[in-house]
C-alpha cells in the first residue's frame, strides 16, 4: 500500500496561487484558512482539500468579498476535491522531470492571479522570488513578460476591463527591474568608458523591455544611459554625438512605430577628429523591426539573452578602441521573440 502524499509546502502553494506567504500566515491566524493537519516541529503541508478551501478563498477575495466573510464561505462550501494538476502533490514526478519549467509555470500563474486581485504585496514578493530563483533573463522571458502579455490580452478581449490590473502589474515589474539595476556593479559611465544608450523610438511608449535590458547590463557591469519612452530624433542624435556610445538599442513594439530612417541615421552618425572618426552599432530591439534584414551597422537580437551578449561584446570593443561591427547570426534573421 502506498503512503499518503505529504502535500505541498506553503511556499509552493503561495507561488502557484499568487498569494504572498505572509498572507497565507495571516489568513491562517485570523480566519483558520490553513493546513488541517500540522505536526509540531515539521514544515506545514497543504493537502488537496486544504488547497481547495484556499482556492475558494482567493476566488472570493478577488471578486471583492471581505476576507472574513470569504473565509466563512470557503470553509463551509469548498469541496475537498483534487485541485488542478499544477498544484497537486500527485504531479510530483512531472515536476521532478522538469523542475525549472514547473516552477516558472506556477509562478506565472501565481503572478497573474495576484495581479487580477490587485494584491501588491503578493506581486512584489513573487517578482522578487522569481528573479532570485531563476535569474533576470529566465525570469523576464518565462514569468514577467508572459504575465504582462497575458494581462494585456485579457484587457483587449474584455471591453477595456482590467486596465487597472495592467497598470499595477507594469508598475511592480518596473520596480523589480530597477531594484535589480540598482544592485548592479555599475550604472553610470566613468570617464573614457563608452556607455550603451537605450531608447524607445518616437511614438513608442513601451519601456519595460528596455528596463529589463538596463537591469541586465547593470548586472554585467556595462554602463548604460536609459532615455525611456518616445525619444525625439533630435534628442537621440545629440545624445549619440555627446557620448560616443558603444551601442544604441532602439526599441519598437510595433511595425507602425519602427523608424527605419532614424535607425539608419544613428548607424551612420560619426564623431571624433578627422581621420579617426567613430561610429556606433545599432541594436534593433523589439518585434516592430521584424520583416526587414538589418542594414550595415545594425543587429537584431533574438531576445534579452542575445541582446545582453551582443552589448557586452560591443562595450568591450569600444572600451579597447576596436569599434568594428560585431557580426552575429541575428543580422540575417527575419523573425524573433518579442521579449527584447
């Protein structure tokens, strides 16, 4: 006879349902929403029946029911059925086979649920945990960006509902990314150190992918200047001429905002004394640039990971005085992921 499943830990349940661990403890202490069985001196484990009650508690509070009333209803009416596969202990073999994939899927669902509930505390904890557990690149590509896309799709298909959800989630993602950047080894270029310039093309307001790129560069110790959304062409031109950057990353979310003449102008801009003029490399970042082969002096990375690798190499070359264009398979791509 097989032994009963030990259940899930509070951390695993919290990540899956998008509830902060502190919220679980508070609900248990105040309303009795917690594991039914608990052995002294051992970690708390949630059975399928416990999770069913907690899922109902989450559903009710997300719909606006006060916590105390939601707890009474959840305890009285939740059926101790086996939850969906992603949160049951019975799915342990699948998680063991692909633990990283299982983790990010649970965290993605949890972050989305926390966003719909407008649970700021849970969002902050889940974002910090995802970045700490998986690293910035994996967390961005597998948790943060997909959560933003999912909320955006929900808003587009629900007659303008959930706008507040998208705004709150975006703010928390931006905060988490800036926290990573502030912990990086460097943020401001020193004398003689060419920076990387990060800018959205004119009329482009989506800055979060560039913020992820800025955070990754900070982790690598590559100095960067972030100019943000909808940078006017004249301002970008002056920034390039004043800083002599190692590279310029231009973000375009849609083809309607991708400014190919501007990218060509930046790639052709030169500075320095006659006979020793320098130019920069332009990274065409974002799905808006898809459909055209990058021209001379331009690269189109396939995602955040490749963008960071290219920019790190360009920074090293610029610092050592070798500004030859870095060649990459990206120069011949016609399509790529839209994570950066």
